[in-house]
């Protein structure tokens, strides 16, 4: 499963890129607002920081305006994936932009039926929002499983499942088990993936025992 980071904060992306674990970045209008910088400027900077796909979301809601915005965003860098909402206009814009050869990430997906429509529209990625379904007491991870089953039933559907709205380490693990192709992970959760108390305790014991030998490797 590929790891994208879900942020528009350049300093967070720079720090995580150093881990070698970053396969891409996703942003959305709320994350751009949080970054507090001009969108086109920050997207251009992010696209230079990572080789993988960088999702930049249109804010128009009508097909032709979505296509115009999408083309402008895609022109920023070759690794831009245009993010489009799961509406009929968004799916029509998806078909036009993928037809132009651009990557498209169809977002705000909350049902398997929506994911099927996005794949039929030629989406590069589909973003089911796991956490927001869980917030309502629904089973967000079941949606990933259902989309995986539907896509695997039809070789014509080549869309990659990009698990989004990730809230916990368990969400990352469960998304990988459910067969998501990508998870877009908040920076804090990505850094938590490495943590386990038994690892820290075990290393402390190894080093304490090694110290008693008086030996050194170099
Ligand atoms: O990429 C989508 C993601 O940013 C949404 O996450 O936490 O706002 O549901 P959240």
C-alpha cells in the first residue's frame, strides 16, 4: 500500500519526505486554508518536494469551470492529480480531464455505488472518507472492502482506492488489510506508525546488556 500524506504544510512534508516513506500528497480546500498561503504557490512547492502524485482540488461546481480549473492545476506540474468532488459535474469533468491525460482523484466518496461511478468515469484515484463514516457510527472500513470487491470483479475498472479521512494507526493497518492501494495519512498518524512500547523496551534491554560486555563494534 502506498503512503500519501494529507497536508498542505510544506514543513511537515519536508520532514516526512526525509523518511523515504512518502509516495505522494493530498490537499483539499480546508487544508489549503489551514496552510494560510496562496494555493497555486503552495501546490507548486509541494509538487517539487515529492515525485509522486500531489492532489489539488478544484473549487468550481459546474463542469466547464471544473475542467478549466483542473487544467490550470494540472499545468502546475506533471505529478498533479486534479481532485474533483463526487457529483455528476465532477464525474463529467473527470472524464474530460482523464481524456486529456491528467490524473484525477475523485473525492468525498461515501458509498460503493459512488465509487463504481467514479471508476466508470475513468478516475485515477477514488477517495472514500473512512473517518467521517466512523464519526457517524457507520463502518468506514467496510466501504474500502466493498469497493475493493467491486473493482476486483471488473478488469475494466483500473481506479486505485485511496483511503482518506484516516484518523488512527488502526485505520492505516485496516486499510492495507482491506486492499486499499493508497492511504492518505495525517502527518501525526504517519509518524505514530513506528511506535510500539515493546520495541522501545526491547531496545533498552539490548543496549543495557551490550553495555555490560564492554565491547564495541567499531
Ligand atoms: O483528504 C481528505 C481528508 O483530508 C479528509 O479528512 O479528517 O477532514 O475527514 P477529514
